[in-house]
């Protein structure tokens, strides 16, 4: 993984010192909150419902055991003993004190981490495939490009005050594991017949109040030209993006208003003046960065089939191990190795949360089984990317002790959820109790396996930090006259067949949601054909039968309450 050089370290250390001075001035009253707010936001510090929240960058989701131990130390020393991994491959601390935030940043700087540009109207943490460099379906290892763009975008003076926040996602595999089309800019890397590295660029995607899938605006751009082309794109956005209306400030609104073709034309018109400038990447820059992403010291190993691996473990463990292997173990490029997803979705725990003890234990596991490196997924789980197949059973046994071996990856209880109204001052409703109630309702692994792949995403407000728009089933918290209600969307999907879900109708009370979920799932079970997934059944049938079942349940409950004189 990438290692800081003297320039990186100096920049981060200076940023810590600068922010320490800003915090001191805020605390002694010489820096007003309206002046402090943009400064703290670009250092990842939010003021939430109960306390300050600090969001720490994990660039393109890659970090080390040493770094994870520092994250665990911060959780124990400065927070309440846990951290929350997010859909943006970051980690958040929800209970920090303002006066201690410079000390936290100083701890991070010691292990080559920071919180720069994890918030604010700037280029945010760049996300990528959590399996980059090891995925069996990979065309291009995205990590060198991610790192080059991270360095290019960090504290870029021209793009420090954009109309709104700006998010990149970069994919280089057959399967899109980045939700590429739902980002302000999605970069799809590939190689041509001559082996040249090229990029297709999609612009104008996003979720939130107006969910839109990005449009292809540039094909086969040589990788060296990414900085100049992205500069041109951001200049067009900076010039014409709405600054008069917060809800219409994202680039997706501009691309929609102009049309993708006209937007691309304007970018080309800007780019023609700078395409051959000094900002472009060079081979020397590639070589400098790419040397940090060489393959680890893999052994020459025999590649085992799944059947062979299952047969090699004690018979009493074979069924449970087989389930875990099916759901949590992924194919690797190198014979004899596999990648393992550690589930942070244990029942009763907020999705994406990891305790101090778990983080220390996971750091140990990464050193024992996976060269001391880890990844964060978009789905708020962690990955050990390079595990010997013959060590999978031993890893599974250790992971069970830490409650991170739940074999539910891709199943209904592998829920994506934002912190919601329990923490976030922007939220209209709580997310975490809804996730917990659904987990408790669907806690039968046999039943979950029978249901197969179903994605369930929950957001506490229209900002869609839980990405409810692209869940097969989405739940959105809304406020009605000071009460918390929940809107249901169906038919969303991430990946190669990305789609935005459709709202099925009026919202529900919180206590209705588990029954609504049961009605939707029962409809699927009753209507599916053999081997048909939830999303396939939904696309075949449309929304009508699911909607009818959901509201029939709600109407029946309302009638029962009326009969006994209960006012919900």
C-alpha cells in the first residue's frame, strides 16, 4: 500500500498544526462559528445532534493493521469504544470533544492518516473497488490511479470551494463494486488491444433528493490526461453549478439541465486549452506511485475447489463453514488464495460499527492471515484480501470469536445504513432501530439463504447516506409534523445493472416496517420462479403485487387499532 514521502508527511503535519490553532481560536472566542464551520468541515469535523463527529479518510478503502490499531486507540481514548465504517470507505467517530480533535488528527498523522476533505464542498475521499489488485474479474488495478488522483485533488486551490461536495468512484473490474453511476464522476478503467490504459468517464450521477444515474461523457481517455480533463470538467461545474440553491447545487442538476451531450461539449471546449498542459500525469509519476502497489510475497500453492476445502474441515463444522465460504469468501487472482469479507452486521449492532476490541482483533487477523492489510467495502464490511485457502477454516474459527463471521454477505440482513437520527443533525428519522428491528425479524439463516441475494439500504434523510435509492428494498426516514415515518422504495440496484428504486406510496410508522418487510418478502417467495432472485421477480412482476401486500398489512393493522380505540 502507499507510503507517505516527506512531502505527504509535512503536508499532513502542517494541517494538524493549522487546525490546532483554529480550534484554539474557536474555543477562546476569537474565531466565530460561521468562520470556523468551513474550516472544520474540510478537516472532517461535523457538529452533530449530541456531539462533534469526526470522519477519517481511508483512501480508496485500503489501510494497514497498524493504522487500524490507531483507529481502535482513538475509539477507546477519544470516543465511546467504537467506530462506524461508512459507504464512502471512511470511518466516523460520533462522540468526540472539539478541544481533543487536534490531538486525534495528530495521532492519525503518526500512521499516515488524516481527515482532510472528508467533508466540505470539495473533492471528497476517492472510493474504489475493495478488491482492487486481487479480484478475479479485474481488468486493471485501480489503486495507482486512485492514489495519483488523491494527490492531485488534495488541497487543490481551484476546487476547494465548489458549489457542492464532489465524489469520485473508480472501477477496473468486470463487476462494478463501486456504485459507479451514482457518483458525481465515475471513472471506468480498461485497456485496449495494445495494452494502453484508458478511462471512460461518467458524470452527473448521484442520490439524495434527486437520484440520477451518471451519463457517459468521455470514452477512451488516456490515463495521463485525467488531471487536465477533470480540471476542465470541474471548471465547467464551478462556473455554472447552482450556488443559489443548496438542493440544486450538485453536478447532476447541471448535467440534467444542459443535457449530457451539451455538458460534454462544454467540457471539451474548456479542455482544448489545457489538454497538453503541465498538470497531466507522467510515466515517472506512475512509477513513483505504482511501486507501492506491487504484489505481496505470495507462495506457490495448489488451488483447491470449494468441495475440497469443505471436505478438509471437521464434519461437525462442514455445513456452517460451507455457508460462510459461499457468502463471505471471494475468488482471487492467485492460485491457492482467496479474499474474505468480515461481516460488521451482527444482529443487534449498528451496521458498520466495530468496537475497539474487534478492531484490535481484526488487525491481528490481518497480520496472521493477510499480509497486514485490510479493505473497507461500500457495504460497510471489512476485507482480508490475501488469505491462503488452507487457512480459511482457521480464520473462520477466529472470526467467530469476534462476531465478525456472520455468513450473510449479500443477504437481507447485510444492511447498509447511515447513523440516522440517533446522531446526525440532518436526519429526519432514526435508521439504526429500523435496521435492528429488521435484523431481529429475519434472524433465521436458513430462511435468509432460501431468499438469496437481496440488498436492503436505509437512510435517515433525503441526503441518502445509506444509499436507499439503489437498494433492492430501500427505506427512507421522513418527517411528518414532527413524527418519524418511513418511505419504501423497490427495484433499486447497484453494480452493472444500476437502477434507482421507485417509491411504492405513502410512508409507514416505524413499528409497521418489520411487517411491511415481511409482506414484501412473502410476496416474493409466493411469486418467484425457480432460481429467480428478488430483483428479477420484481422486474418481472412490477411494483403492484408488492405494494398491495405492503398496504394491505398496514390497513389491516389500522383497522384493528380503530376497533380497540387506539390512535397510532
